[in-house]
């Protein structure tokens, strides 16, 4: 199939992207790693001994950073419907975290421990139709928030990627009902034209 001009332009931009080149040079699986590194440098989310759940973990660049920072005594559980090449010290669950079988296995592996931090860099396949993309992104974000409500300990934190647009303010309001502080982060590695922004929920309220 012949590539469209837009897909050729995207590929050219991708290959010349400084963050793509930097990720390749430093052995990371995607440029997304630098978004997490910048946020963690500012907000100090990752600490030794923490239990972390990462939703939508493939291809694993965030996992590459998170797992070493949890030593000693911590554990990263990475979940995705897509396969992911193994990352040292990471327990990977392939499957849909909405499904009871996947959640049951996750809870079995937790073995009574509580989750200190939920990370989500999930995004739908982009169609280019803003209203559709925003709607599907918000649906994923709502699922991630529901996961945090059910599995994150009181006082725990959540970092999630969302799109600014339809439903954004309503979603932020929903987070404010669950977390004592909600802040927005737009990392340098996030493309300027991208609608993506990360919402950070700090100190989950006792329910």
C-alpha cells in the first residue's frame, strides 16, 4: 500500500525527532520515557520500596525507568493488552485490566500488598478526528481512574495521560473528588501541537 503524504511526513518527523534519537542512543524503547523522567524529577514520585501499577505499559520504556528506582523492596506490575518484551524485575500481565481474570491475577500477585502509585500512559489509536480521539481517550482515562479507586491505597498517587478537549475539565473535577491535590504537567518531550497533558493526582482521600 502506498503511504500517504501525511504518514510520510510523520515518519520523517519521527526519525529526526531529538527525543527519538536520544531514546535510541540511551537504550530506551520509546521517547515517552523522557516525559516520565521530567515529571519524576519535579514531583519525586518514584521511591524505593514502592508498589507501582503501570497501565498500558508496552513497549516498556517507562518500566525501564521505574523498576530500578523501586529498589530495594519495591515491585512494578506492568499491564497491557499488547505483548511486551521482558524488563528486568518487572512482573508483566498481558491482558485487559478491565477483565475479571486479569484483575484476579493482579490481586493474587499483589499478595496482600497495597499499590502506592498508578501510572498510565495509555492512548487510543489516533484517527485524526479530534472529537472521536478525545472521547476514546477519556474512556481509557475513566477506566484508569476506576482502577485507582479500587486498588490504590489512601495517600497514594496517580499519574495519567489525557487529552485536553471535550471532557477534560469534567475528568479533572472527578480526580479532585478522589485526590487532595490535582496538577497538570506538560513535559518538554511532549510535542507542542499534541493535545496530551498529564494529570497528577496526589494523596488519595480516605473513603
